[in-house]
């Protein structure tokens, strides 16, 4: 088949204009659901579901994930913060932007991002925007990730900082120019998906004068309970929101 780009898809159906392309939510169509493994943070479920044009039941195992947020912190010099963290499943220490699970009941995405920036990087930010949304591994996990851009940064006083433990204890940190960070991503030296997506989205926004940034409380249909601004994050021990 030799469809001309923009005229047809591999199946022969007409392609939509680029501005109309969007992921489509669908009904689960689930006819069965079993938790085959219950873990400390997430479960593995086995779900049987049907499709309109398919006879019989399809069975898939996947991780049921609470969702996560990442933060690309950019200082007044245009530098990006990366931290090196041990990741046991891939047997590596990865350079990453601050990130973490949305495992606090009812926590909004923005509040979670502010909390993670405080806990992992000893920073708060006065200006927040959404950079990019992604599904980390949609064939095997329900994990939805929102990556924020944090600017107008302030350092948390030492006496108010979060005590980090386990893999987060003693994480080395570097501030790199956007070009250096982008080179680390495109050369394959940095492979954390939240970092890769966030850095590429930041580079695209810088090239257009930040014209494509979304507001921090932009709708997040993939995780509606985490959309909206939520409650302002307060640095523990501080009197004012965000320290």
C-alpha cells in the first residue's frame, strides 16, 4: 500500500488533521477482574474484556498504578536540575528530574509536584506550568504521568528540609544548561522517561517562547482526581504556603 502522507492510514481510513488528533477514552468493557498480586505500592490485575469487532474475551495482566508527577526545575540562568537515583529494576543509577507517586489520597497533581520538589530537591517554586502528559508503559501499566515546569525557585531553609531515606538519601545533583541536558537525552546517556519527555517538551517550549505551556491546573483526563489546583502545598514547619 502506497498512501501519500496525510491522505490515508495503513488501514485505508482517512487521517485526521493534526489539530484533531487526540487519544480517545473508551469504556473498559471488562467482564472479569482479579488481583493476581497485591504489592506494597501497586497491584497486578488480570482483566478480561471484550472489543466490539472481536469475538470472545481478551485477557491482559497489568500494573494498577496510582499515577505520578515529575518536575523540570529551571533556574534564573535557564539551567535544569537533575538528580542521580538508584533504580533497582534496571540495575542503574539514573539521572532524573524530581518525581514521585501520587499516592496521597485525593492529592491534586500540582500539590504532589510541589511536594516532590520540596522533598527531593529542597526547593519551592512560585511559577508552575504543565509541560507534558504521558503514559509510562500503556501496554502493561495504568500509570499516567504529568510533568510540570517549575520556575522562580527558592531554596528551602536547612531546618525545614525533608529528611530523605532509602534510595532518595544522598542523591547527587547537578544543574545543567538546557543544551547540555538535551544532549544527554538525545545521546542516550539519560533514559528516565519522565526526564526525557520533560526535557524535550521544555526544549520545544523554549524554541517557541513558552507559547505552548499549559496552566498548572489544566485538566488531566487520564487522572481526573488529580486535576485542578488542589490545596496549596505548605512546607512543614513554615507559616506560609510554599515557604
